[in-house]
């Protein structure tokens, strides 16, 4: 998944964050508090993306949830193993928090899938192979918002035909956050159908830090960065994510849907130096998750992983197998489990968020 923070910034009106804006935000209750969680608590959804993409992806999700700290997942409905995933959870986990990973790209070189609507119905979403475009940029360049909405609805309809009601919606590779008319259709469908949509409308601390990560890395290398220094958004002419996303969050809340306070989507970049073993890579990622949990602000945050229990054939799909295996193993790592228990971090789901939202007047 591409860094969602960079994509989210693409549609927000340009400005800079003032000290008064940040101070005001700190005084406001978090969405976690609005949903009835105790004040000051950290509420976390460890979320497994890409279910249904492959056999390996399904196995990774099962283990991350059944044996690990992952609490939620989402399914890529155009992909070959989507139905199998739904059949498994219907039989074994009928109350699982499973949403739809709305899919408008087919990014791998040879392992690909078409739009569920059919390329005749959504020609602007389809490439020369009759499959979804390889990249987010190609979707933005070619796809019409009407066909994007048609495909969103087709993916929801397939889940419904399989007997599954999605607990939430989110976006594969962040495509629906990359262009304002796409985002508008995503929000529209969620509000119309009463399905929670993944959207960070709170403090967005982790999301903002991910956008500034390249700059911070450079400053650290030069010995010029210290923890707690102001983030350099104004330096790069970046936009006021906190203020503008807050407005969208308020709109979703008024529509009766829950809203996230923060979002993390960068674990795919985490790799120790050299040629780590699977155990070393998993330990490294578990430590990184502990760091994120330690430094996140109180509120409800979604932390994204791409867990896969890698089988031999996965190497013919993608070169990301090592990272995905480490994601899965980090979810089961005893250090991460112990930290969550020791710190009293609350693990939650979109299903629970929506149940709580229904009780709020």
C-alpha cells in the first residue's frame, strides 16, 4: 500500500498549521472519548489488508487474528481468493471484523485481476489487458468518478451475494484518497449505506510523521534532529491535514459513522539492515510497533499490516514476501503482546466502533 499520508494530502486545501489550531485540537475530546472509551486511553485496531489477494494472504490474516493481536481485516473482492476467505470466516469466525479493501488497481506484473463490473461497463478503469490499472497514477489519469463509484458498489454487491455484510470500507493502495472526486464517491457510498469508512479525522500524529519521514531521516543523519522538534510541513508547502481532515471527520460523525483519530500505514518500509532472518525481521517489526504505540497520542488509531504466510508460489506474485511474513510474525510476537497488556492498550474493531457510535446521541 502506498503511503496513505502522501495521497491524503493531495486533496486537502493548502495552508499551514498554527499553534492555536494545535492547542485547540488538544483541548477537544478524541473520537475514542466520543465513542465512550475512557479519557486518555489508547485504542488500537491492528488491521490486516489484502485478504483474498492470494492463498498466502488469507493464511497470514488467519494467523495474525487467531494467534496474534490483529483484530480486523479487509478483503479484495476482485481477487481470486476472496470467496474462499469469506467462506472460511463464515464457518469459523462469523463475527469477525472484516471490511472491504476497495480495489481499483491490479499492481503486480503477471498476477492480475479485472474489475468486478466487467471491463465493458468500466472501460476507464481497465487497461489493455482488461484488468484494473497497475498504478494509482494511471487510475487518476484515466478513470471517471462515475465508473469508480460503479465499481465500489459492484464490490460491495459481491460481498453481499456471498452472504457477507462488510463491517467497514477502506482503500487498496490509497487510490480513493488520491483524487478529490474519488474520495467524494467513497464517502458518499459509505454514508448512504451506513457502512463505516476508514478515515483519520483526529490528531493524525502518526500520519503526519509518515509524510515528514524523509526529511526527518535526513536531519537525523546530519545530527540536526531531536525527538519532539516541530514537524517541517510549512517548509515543503504541505497542507493542513489536521484542520481539513477534521472537517471531513466531523461530516462523517454527523452522518452517524465512527471516525479514527490517527492512522499508520508504513510498516512495509520496516527492515533491519543486512540480510535478516525471518525471526530477526519479525522482532524488528514488533519493536517498531511498540515504539509507535508508545508515542501515539490517546485516541483510536488504525495500524495497517500486510500479513502473509508465504508459500512457494508467492514469489511469482511479488517480491514483498519477506516483509509480509515479518508483518504476520510481528502480530504474534510475545514482546508486542506483552507490551499491549502491560500498558493497558485497548484492542478494538470497526464493528465495535460502529456499535458504540449508534449509542451516541
